[in-house]
């Protein structure tokens, strides 16, 4: 599913000095895996997630998604990949202001299928347990509810890959458990889930852990899956 | 992304930020509104001026010849022209110049007492030739006009202008009645339809027409004319006719090569061109001012769009992350700017048309919809949004989704 070989990413600072955020990274993630990427801040894990999510391009090495080599892709092609193959879940939810839950969920349909299917959007909200709150604005929802709207939005074009960047970082523990429950369910349906987190309890949901430090992949190991509650 | 979804997004964004949308629209609205008013009022005034001018001079294929070297101001009459232009001059121009189709003659005076029983009026008396009707575009409302026989026989017949008729004959039955012009009895032969207002707004109908020969021999006792109207065969070549007529008259009047003409030629086309020119210079200046207003409107759109883009970086990042390409973002913001300026422009046009009819009403002009103006103002308002939306939209495409989504 995700095939990264000798991948590097170098940024230029404001003053022009180069910063190596990722150095010679190689790993392979199979379809249906639940992987957590961990490491201290500045270790390169977020850079890695952005490249995997096609929001950013590597400066060296190759990245294949489903066997497609993406380094030569145009902005339009990458956007197509993001629309159909990838669902993002962010720490800060990133719901649109002054927009209802339903409208938020509908946004990816504008760019993927090209037409909004309201029934599917309602079904997606139903799925994350928000069937009653479809016409509420983001500000009228709790953090957990907002994140569930974001998950419904990530799922609306039925992507095989879910990328979650600290999805529980802004949530209380109860809401966090709820959100992780949904992510685990997505994994059980056969979707590939890549999760960036600081939280040990959250990381424990995954079956594999990749550690980053100073832009280098330091450890890649299987972990025991905790029994679900 | 489909255009229809883009318009939908733009519409929702506009309705979520009503105040911003209002200010973005305001500039375009005011600019387009004043442009519409200026344009239609200008068009209106020009048409009305042309109409009045045409009322006065009749047809456009004529050259007017007046005695005197261009010093005569206003309307000629026996009291204010030198006695240089003769009946023989008219006959010579008609006979000798192939460019000239026919020549009408005028010998006129103002404020002549006219009586019928106990009724009195003091209209202008126009001694005219039988072809006057052709060249001036007058219409006979009742009876008949002066004929060639009337000219030959110095008939004492009169044609009443539409201001004179109702005063002398309130019952309207004037034909074959005898009126007295000065002390000379004339038989009413016909009456004219109204010509409407002249360029100054005054009436052109307060007159009585009689045969010019009768006027010269039986009423005024003068052998010179106050005006000739030469109709040219080819209106496009009226300049050549002017040259020929000038040469002929100079020769007939024995004017030395070094001396000035003792007559003045005017071709209505030249005067018309001048009048139209004046009108269009004024409206060009006004249009310039309104266009500046429009550009200020455009600049307002651009700066508010730029602010909007930086406020909406998160939205842009989010849209990019769920599959929007740079092109989609560009399209979205350009559509938003265009929609704002189009709606603003349409409101402006509506207000402008209201304003135009108000102004027309105040000036007692018929309301006219300058349709061609509508087309280009509508086009302008769409284009304004497009042009001033491009830069902010491009800036939106440069938003880095990674940075925009990080908090």
C-alpha cells in the first residue's frame, strides 16, 4: 500500500539554510495495517505524514501508493489521489466555520465525484453517531463530536487510507476513546490506518509502531494488540 | 470541481459574510449605476438635440445660403441682412450647377400684424418658393400648399402655421377665409402640421407662409432674399457643391479675388457634426470619471478578497487536503469575485435605470433604455470581478496546505 524508499525531505529556512527533516527513510506498509508513527516533536513524523498524504513532496527517494510512483505527479494528479485515496483526520478537526456538520461532510464530494450526494453525507454522519446533529454548526458541537464530523468527512469518498495526526490531542479521554473506537472499526473494515501520536494509550491501539528521531527512522516493530474493551 | 459547485461555494461564502460582501459590491454598484445614468442620459440628450436640430433645418442634404459674411446671428430677416442675395442668384444656382437638384427661396420678416375679423396675431411672415415643402420636411395638415402657379401669378394665398391657426380661427375652419397681412388681403389656402421645438426650445410654428414672389412684389416690396436652401443631388458630395456655389456667387456678385464673400454657406451636416461632437466630448469625460469610480470599486474588491484569502487560509488548506487542486482554488476565488461584482453591477444597472427615468422626467424627455449601454455595463461588471479577482485568487493557490492546517 505505502512503499517508501530512501526518502528524504529538505526544507529551506527563511535565511536559506537547509534543514533535513527526513533522511533516507524506507518502509513498507501493507494494505489493512494499523500503524502508529511516534517520536518527539521535530523528529520528522509530521513531515512524513504530509508526504504520505500527498500534501507535500519528497526532495529525494520515491513514494509509491498502491504501486503508483507519485514523485512525477502534477498538482492536479496529486489532488485526485487525495480526493479518492486518502482521508485526513487532524488534531484541530479543521471544520469550516459557519458551516453545518452536513455541509462539512459534503466538501470532499465536490472534488472527488464532482457532485454532492446528500444521502451519503447523512449516512456517513449516522455512522459516526451524529445522525441527530447534521444541521449543527461546528461551534455548537463538543470536541468529540467535531472530530467525529471530521472522520465522517474523511470517509465520504470511501478512501482505502486514513491518516490521523494526533486525532485525540485536543480531546478529553472519554471522547478520545470514542474516536479511537471509530478508527479501530475502520481498520477492521480493511482500511489502512496511519496514526501519528504522542499518547501511549492511543498508540497501543495499533499493531505496528514506527519510531522517528531527528529525521531518521530508528525503530519499526510489531506490537501486541490490546484486547478491546 | 464543477462550475456549478464553484458558484454554490461562492454563494455560500458571500452569504456567510454579508458585510464584506456588501462593501465589495458597493463600489461596483455605485460605478455601474452612475455609468448607466450617464450613458442613457447622454444618449437621451444627444437624440433629443438631434431631433430638435432636424426640426429646424428639415432635410440633411441641403446647403443653406445666407446674405452677409457670417455676421448674422440667429434667424435671418429682411431687417438684418444686406440686400445682396437676389432671385436671379437662386435661378442661376439651380440652372447652372448640376450638383444642385433644386433651390428654395425665402424672404421673411418677423412681427407682422395679421388680422381676421377681430382677431390679431403677429407671426413671422415667410415668403417661400413652392418647393419649400420638399426641403424643409413640413407637412400640410389641411388644404394645399403654395403652387408654381401661385408663384407665377403672385397669388395672395397664405398657409398658416399651427400656432397661428387656432388664434385666428378658434373654430378651425380657415380655408378660403380672407385674412389681412399688414394691409394686404390674403386667402387662406392651407395650414401646416406642427414642427415641434427648435434647438433653443422655442416654437417653430408661429408663422404664415406666402409665395415668395407675392411677398417681394405685393407685401414687402424688396427684391432681395434672406435665405436660399440648395438641395444637393448627392449628400456625401455636399462639400463639392459648397465650393461650386461659392464660386458661382462670387462671380455673379463681382467679388474681387482678394475680397471676402458677401454671403455665408452652411451645410447642416457640418453643423450637426459639431453638435454631436460637443455632446460626445462631454459624455466621454463623464464616462471617464465613472470608470475611475469603477476601478476604485475593483480595488476594493481586490483588497477585501486579499484579506479574505488570508483569513481563510485554513479553509483553503482543508479543501486542498480533501482533493482540491490549485486550479479548483483559483476558480473558486475568481468565481466569488465575479459573482460579487456581477450582482453588484446588476443592482447598479437597476438603480441606474431608475435614476435615468427620474432625470428624463425632470428634463421632460421621453425615457429611453440605452440597450447597448446595458450590454457593456453588464460585461464590465463581470469583467471587473474577473480582473480584480485574479490576483487574490492566485494568492489563494499559493497557500501551503501543510502550514495552513498546522495549529
